[in-house]
């Protein structure tokens, strides 16, 4: 099977992670680097995709400063979403031309990977006949927003493991004001760590995408992208 480099980067500011993605995207698209999966957490941040509007954020700048949340306009699909500590964010940077299939197949495979991961924790989730993402009943547990350029993916998914879900009260998440959010910890009634979920996710990712995974040191992934050490 083709090989995919995997790196756990810890807690990374959003702009820094976006810069890393863009550099790796160029290298994967040019054939200089294998497919790569970045697994990380962000400090509190709201990101607006191509269909997002400032009005989807329900609090003003003063309140954003009070809760310590940044706002970024980004080039992925979708509307507004939240990232923060306790949430597993995954950025697969994959060559879809090699894999076969387009963006829709890719998103559906991501959904199935997350569903299989949650099943490892005895959580039954689904995505059938639902808006993009992964759901438990009427509550959303994972958001997905991607971009495909030169046949290579960026952005990815955000799985609620043990985040402060109150931050989602400040946005119209994914353009659906009535939707509630849930998390792995909330569903199980006890705390689960992001590292626990990574241990379950990576084998499922390998299986569903047909990739051999090779763990890489963070410095091998970020070399030439940032000059300061990654936190976390």
C-alpha cells in the first residue's frame, strides 16, 4: 500500500497550522512528499469557510477577546465552525488522483473513518441522509470541511472529544442554528483524551483509505515552515 506520514503536532495556533498545510500541499502535489496526515488541536478559534458570513458569529469582538477566541476566513468549503482544546483536528493532505475518486468520495470516506473510530468507543454514529459530518441522533459530533487543489486535499475534520461545547453557542455552526453539539466524553459520561481517540483513529484511517501509516516526528513535518517550536 502507498505510505502516509502521520504526525501528532500537539496544540498549534490556527495560522501556523494553515501555513504548514500549504507548504505540505505543494510538496505532495509536486511529488516531493508522500501523503501526510496532521493530527492536532487548536487554541480557541472560529473559522469561516467560503460560504461563511460574519453574521454566523453571534458575539462581538469584545466578547471574542474575553473568551480568547480568534476568527479566520479560510478557503475550505462550508460555513463557520469552531476549533479548540479537547477537539481532535485532522488535516489529511492526500493525492486523490492516485487514490481515485473525487471530493465527494473523499468526504464520505472521512465520515466512515470517523464513524468506525467512534465505534471503537461503543458509540454508534452515522452520516446517512444527513448534512456533511458525523451525527449521533440529532447532535453533531464531527464537522468536515475540505479543499481540493491540483488533486490534493487540505483542511479536513474536527471531532469533538472533550472540548468546552459552550463555545459552539456563539456561532451558527455549519449554517444550522437548531443543531446541538455533542462529544465523545459527553456521550460516554466520562473524560476521554484526544490521544486516546488518535490511537483508535489512525488504524481506521489506514484501513479505510488503504494507506500504510508511518509516524513522523513533528520537526520532520514542519521543517522549513516555521522557525519557532510547536507548542504542546
